[in-house]
DNA sequence: TGGGATTTGTTCGTATGTATT
DNA sequence: GAATACATACGAACAAATCCC
């Protein structure tokens, strides 16, 4: 609720976007000292930011180990999508119930943004905007808690896409989002929910159907299929933040 | 997810229960030093615990002010209940879909616990157990994220009850919970959802219908109805933790 | 409206516990 | 498997902001 402080909120936003846009792949280390230097703030506030992101499921921060961007298991990923489908259904219901004429224009404007980002070839930004479309819907539900939960699962879905999914296809999402807007304009809750569920089904499919890629993260499953040890497939390597002299940000 | 540390988790649990059982009324100050002394841990970990509770909506921790137990507005309270109704509906669906015979016995056992606590006259414990009944259902949904969200809103509902509600009536909740268990055993989702919605409607009514009490926390509304200043109705007094020499816990 | 007391935010040094070699 | 390097946890001390009288 009440922001712990603007600076903490700033760091959260920056990290959140970096994670969502896949600039910080799952498993990336996030040492407190380094983040503090980057954001010019004390570890006290860095910890607050990391705690916040941990509560959102974007960061793993075990007891005495350095925090990392989260690496949800395939099962957790499915659970996140399951909750997301439930929340989005209710969001559609509420948005239609509280529909205002300006909603249509706002959503259309957003989809146009997605479209231009897509045409500009910026896959990261268009992926982020695709998520933000749903968060805007959450906002329009008029329920701040629902909006928060939806924002959380949408972010986590982006993370999951980074882990298991094939590259984001802005093409599809723009088209599907237009269909959702049209369905909402119709003010028929059941019909709009059907469109939304169809869309989410496709998103989940894009995120989780690619059986070939997730396996590399499920060591047990890999070892049961291949007798020989892993020879370090490139994608399994953890990308580290570049080292940086502490205090240089002084 | 991964516990920040057992000690932090312990402090969280203790504070959570104290808040839920209304031992720490909304608005109670929670100074870091004092909590650290009580729980024999450094401010570092106390802050982690407070951050966690803040993310759960149980604690308010504005920038440079001392943390307090949360005082949600009436509007926020309604939003929490709205989300709760949505989540519980989905929980019922999932629990029925994944029903196992032992669920019935487990739930019945829990209701019996509620009953004995009620007969023992321990209103605080029976209020907590009433909440935990729903959290157990969340557990049975098999979706850990859903369980987390449900646990959060149930806790917040307890807080809201402390703020605005009339004293918890264990009598009703035991009876209503029995009805829910019976409906779940029937394995008819729509019927069970109807029973659950009925129950939640009553809970919300008990929590928010009592217009006389909430007003004291909505200063504007009070002043618009009464010209004379408040003369400190007993219930509006904030109970403080007893002062305590720091370091005494050494 | 001011002034003292309290409490958070910050930094540093040290210790302890993980990771890595 | 042991030793080294590294990062978090802790305590104290200080400054700054806030609260309360």
C-alpha cells in the first residue's frame, strides 16, 4: 500500500522492468552491495526493495544467500497461470459491470502503442506492453487489491515466458487484444470472458507448451532421459551482472 | 516462497497472530527497536518482517514514520471482501474438482476445534480458527499461490473485523462451516458455491454493516454529523505496547 | 508555535555463514 | 575435501526527520 519510500519504489520499478523485459534472466544474482551502488542507496533500502520483489514472486531471497531473480518451477508456473485465468475472468466481469465510455478509447490507444512497438521491432518493450494491457484492465476493475494481484501474476507470467517460453509474438497479442476490446465493448460478460480465456489459453500455450526448453531446468527429468552428464548447454548458464567497484557511485 | 529466515518467519507469525486476534488493534505502533528487543533480533530482521507484513496489508510502514498495524479505510475493506468472494468461489471449484475422501474428515476435525474453542469461551482463538478454516480450504485447492492470496485476504478480513465489526460470533461460524463441509461433500460445485457465498455475505455483514462503529475512524464523516469534537470514546484509544528497556533481552 | 524526546535512515567494522576454487 | 573469497547478519553510533508535549 503506502510506498515505503520513493527511492525504494524507484528501485523496485527498475528491477521489475528489467526482469520483465528479460534483461535480468532468471537466476541472475542480485547482491545488495552492487544494487546499492547502482541505485545510490544504502543496503537498508535495497533490502526493502528486494523484500518487496520477493513478495511479488520475482526474486528469490533465501536466508543467508544472495538474492537472485526467481526461477519458478514448471509446476509453480502452471499454478500462476491458473490463478491468472481466475483473476482475469473476474476482472472482465467487473470492468463490464463498471464500464465507462472512455475505457474503450483508452484500451484502443494502448493497443496502438503495442502495435507501434511491435512494428519498431522492439520485442522487449512490446512484451512489456502486452502485459500492461492486462494490468490496465485490472485498474479499470476499480478494485485496487484485484489490480495488485493481477499485476503480480502478469509480471510472473512474463518471467515464466522468459524461462520456458518461446520468444514473445507481438503479432498475435495485438490481434488478440483487439478482440478483447471489441468483446468488452459488447458488454456481454460471458462472451467477453470466452474471448479472454481463449487469449490466455494461447498465452499459456506459448509459455509452457515448448517441452524442449523447460527440461534443461528440470535436472532430474534430464538425467532420467540422458545417461551422460550435461555438457553445459549455453542457455543454462547464469548471466551475471558485471562486477563493479563499490563506492564508485559516491 | 523461500523463507527469508526462520527467525523472520517466526516474528511474522507472532505479529500476524497478534494482529488477527486483535491483541494489537489497528493503529498500534510497532517500533523497530522494541520489536527487536522482544524477539531478540536485530533491526535488520525486524524490518524484513515488517516489510513482509506490509506486503500482506497487515501493517502500514510509511517512509520515515514508525510502522503501525494497518487501518484500512471502509472502501479498502469492501475491496478486500470483494476479492475474497472471488477467490473463495474459485477455491470451492478447485477443491471439489480435486476432492479426496480425507478432506471431509480433516475439515470436520477443524470445525470441531472451532467448536471446543467456542465452548471454552475464547473468542480470540475461535475467531482465528474461523479464518483458518478458509485457509485450509485454500490449501486443499492444491494451488499454492491461490492459497497465499486467500490467506492474505482472510487475515485482512480479521483485521477489518477488528476495526469495523461487531465481536466475532463463533456460534454462527461453526454452524455455517458445517454447512460448507456438507455442501463440499455433495461434490456439486454450484451448490457449494452458493453456500459459501451465503456464508461470506453474512461474514461481510457482520464486519461492515455496523455503521455506528466505523464512523469513529472516518473523521470527516464524524465531523459532518456531529458539530462537537470527539471526546475520546474508549474504543478509539490506541493500545500501546508497554515500554521496555532496550538491550534487556540480551 | 516551538523544543525535547523518540525513531528511523545510514554507515562502518566485525563475524559468520555460503559459495567457489 | 580444504582453503579462500565473498556476501549477508549484526551491533553500535550518528544524523536527520518526526512526533508529542
